[in-house]
């Protein structure tokens, strides 16, 4: 009898970087390597030490831009060809760690939006998040649900259905009437542990930022704050885009090993979904509550900014005239106020103008200020750094006035005027007055 030739062993190869495809995502490949054979350059690209690589492909699987591939020598390629010719079945190695992670992540399904409310009055950002939440839920093939906590707030569940939710988790008890961190964290964590949502979205408001951080810490997951874009990749990971490095770049962040995936989004960043009158859904009433004596804080009084005579809510304005460093001084903002009065709008400011003390902080538009979506945004003497652009770039119309024709603001402007704003703004104001007087 002739000896049977043993089947050749499948070569593992080594990882290799593809030119021009690395996006410097933050050394995810390096952190995934079990044998520490990857070093990072100053520009954030990996260098693979071939002699140490064991071909486990973990770095290739985790790379979000497919910038790594497996490299085989000519001899290894010949072995692969022989295996293909023999149609020899090749069993893929099962990574126990990856299998356990996949099983854990599969337990979480569904997109939740936290409906923020104060004394029964909802925050508009909650409905905005239901709009983007519906898109995420459709891509994931899961239900969109609202998370409603408070006292006598069942009407918010029906309002959530009108804005796109298919289900609402309701926790209604006197202890939840006022927002207090301890009570709301206990309630949310109870629901998360019970129903295991895949994605949770919250408004980047005072309440949302406080609650989201506490929940993420308690359940041991990641949180991306102040997102400007949300999407889903082919591995069911939430792609969370936000300004990074002081607003100089837009970074996409993913939480691919933990669930739920949590994001906060500032008001007016996402478009408001169309309201569907009469829409219905399922209300899941959870009897869980928190003993009042276990909550250490008490709410004595709620003071709203809108009740102050000196406060102006620029987020809801349809016309905003903003000034920057080019205004040269606080006295010149009176000129912008005249134009705002004629248009029925409000005056905003860039961070440089606020830092200089020319305008109060509640008028600041931008990454560290407020996000606005007016019908018309007039930028006067604002250069247009990305920190400012992320706060106003979704305006229906942007009119930029600046002496510097190469200012970045003109890249997002619908109309641009290169010239002296101290001549242009009064001329616009006078023209509007003339047109209004003719109508009279």
C-alpha cells in the first residue's frame, strides 16, 4: 500500500498595511494585537513587526477602514493553491474571546430615546432624537422605543408614538416627579438590565449630560457626548461623529465591545421628524420605584432661564445676526441689534466675542455654545472656525459678511459679502426699513 500524503497545513500569513487607507482611528489595531507586534507612527499609522506576527487577524477584523490585509509569501500562496485544488476543507480557528463577545452583544437589541421632561413639559430635543433614532432602528432591524420617567407623564408616551416610537417604557411614580440623579439612574439601570437595549440616545442638556454619564459609569459602557452625526456600520456598531481636538477635526467613535452604546446630542442638531397624528404604540409599564428616603437630594424650586428678562433663547430664533471679533467692540453690537429688530430676530455671537466680554454666554453659537437652526443666519465679522461652524452650519440660509474673502465662513455660506461690515450692515438695515415702509 502506498502511504497517503498528509494534507498541507493552511499558512496563517502576516498582517500588512495598505497604502493610503489608514484613517488613524486611535491605535485600535495595536490594542487588539495579542503578541504586541504593532507599533504606531507619529501620524497614527501601524507598523507591523513581521517576525512576531502570528496571523491571528484580530487587527484586520477590528480595523474600521479595511486598511490591513493578510500577506502570504510565494511558497505560502502555492500551499493555498494546492488546498484550493484539492478542495480540502479548511476549518477556521474559533477565537473563544471573539465568540463570547459576539454572544454577549447579541443579547442587546433595540434603540431607546430618553424623553426628557420637567414637570411634565417635554424637551424638544427628545423628539429630534426620535427622528434619528428611527433611522438607526431601521438599519438595525429593531424597534424604536421611548424611555419615559416621571409622575403623571403617560401623555408623553403618546406624544413619542406621534414622533415615531413604536414602544414606550413608562416608570410613573411620585419619586420621579422632579429630576434627581440618584432616582433616575436607579430607574434607568433597572430597565437596561431588564430589557437590554442596543443603543440609548439622550439630549446633551444639563439633565441629559448628568444622567448619561452616571448611567454609563454604572453599567460599564462607553458614552460619546455632543454628537453631530449618528449611523450604523455593517457590524451593528453605532458610528458616533463629534468634534475632537478642540473642534479641529470630526472624529467617528465606536463602542464595539460594550453595550448599550450611548450618545448625547445637542438640541437643534438633528432635524425634527414629521408628527404623525393618531399614531399608536405599546406602553410597557414597569412598577419599579425608588424609596424616597434613599434619595439624598430634594428639589426646592425650579428656576427657568426663560423667565428671566435678560435671557434670550437663541436656539428657537428664526433669524439670528451673529457678531465675531470683527465687530471690534461691544458698542458695535447695537448695530446688529437694529438689524435683528427689523427682521424680528435675535443677536448671537462667536466664542471670541463672548470671551472678550462683548456679549453674554447665553448668546454664544458654536461647539462650546449653542447649536442653532434658524431660517437665516447672518455672520458678521466671524472667520468661521470649525468650532463655530458646528453650531450653525445646518441653518436654512447663511449670509456671511467679512473683509477677508478667504475666510472659512464663506465655504458654508449661501451668500457671501466681502467688505466692510460697518458699511454693509447699516445699508441692509436701511433697505429693509424702506421695503417695510413701502408695504405700509
